[in-house]
C-alpha cells in the first residue's frame, strides 16, 4: 500500500490510461465476457516509510484510520464500510481500447503481534464488471534512533509493508484474439503502474498528515527517491 519518493509529484490516477491499440468491440459485452476463463495478473511488492516518532505514536495513528484514511486517499473516492472497511474507487485504467474503473473493498484489520493486515472484502450491492481483485498486504513497525532527524524528536519508526495482489480480468472476445503474451505483458505493466501511482500518492499524504498531526515539520529529507 505504501511506497516513497523524494520528489513527490501529483499523479492523475483517473487519467492513467495506456492506449496500446484501437480495436472495435461491438460484438461483446462485459456481462458475456464474465463467463469466460479470466486472465490472471499477479504482483508482489514491498517497501517502507519512515515516520519521525515512536512506534507507539505511529501505532495510535494507524489504529485511528477512520480519521485520516479518506482524506489521505483523495482524489480516489472512498466510502466507509463498517468499522474497519472502505470501498475504494481507484480510477480509470485501460489498454487495447478496453477500459475499467476498478473499485475494491478493503478491510484494515487491528494489529496482531505487531502486524497490521489489509485484505479485500465484498462491497455490498456491488458486482465488479469483468474483474476480480485479491489484495493481501501486511505492515510492521521497526523502531530506531534518528541521529540526523530534522526535528527535535530523535526517534524514527520505519513502517515496512508487503503486498500480494492478484487481478483476474474476464476479457471480451476482441481482446482474446490478441497474442496472449502481449496481453499478459501489457496487463502486468499496467498493474505495476497502478500500484506505483496509488502507493506513492497515498504514502506521501499519510506521511505528511501524520507529521502535521504531531506538529512535526514534514521531513523532506527522509523521502527516498524511487
């Protein structure tokens, strides 16, 4: 869910469309496509984020996600689902003239043995049109001493995360006519693009929001170039 960048730049996720080819596709519908064998795209990601505070303070902030998740996820659309869940509209993505606006339900579970986990949950009344998402992430905190911290706080907590992401897409006929290797490589590239853009944006906002809540100057020097 999280990654970092030294020089943050705003990314318009809703416009992240990769036009590779233009193909007419009037013969098929998403409803018809969902009955076919899906094409699977998989990615495993890991990174970390540094926050200039003790692990206990970072934990208190992460546990109170209802107060920061929605505003930090902007401009993505967020709808609360129960106590720990959210329906998250990622944006508009596509390739080969085929576009989707993925929406996924995520549950941010309370920590168990210091490990925070996030996984997909159903969105009541919503049926994904032609795709399925399996999102499984874990985060843990590593506390250290920040001898060169740009603040008066000499503690630093590194939030390390891992993500396993599987996306199954039920492509219509006009996509299935294309070479499987081309569809697979393009889909893998697009999945990586989505994760990079969303995680970079979310990480920057979470880090900024956290330090502002504690009255700590936003530590620009801690942002690692990716």
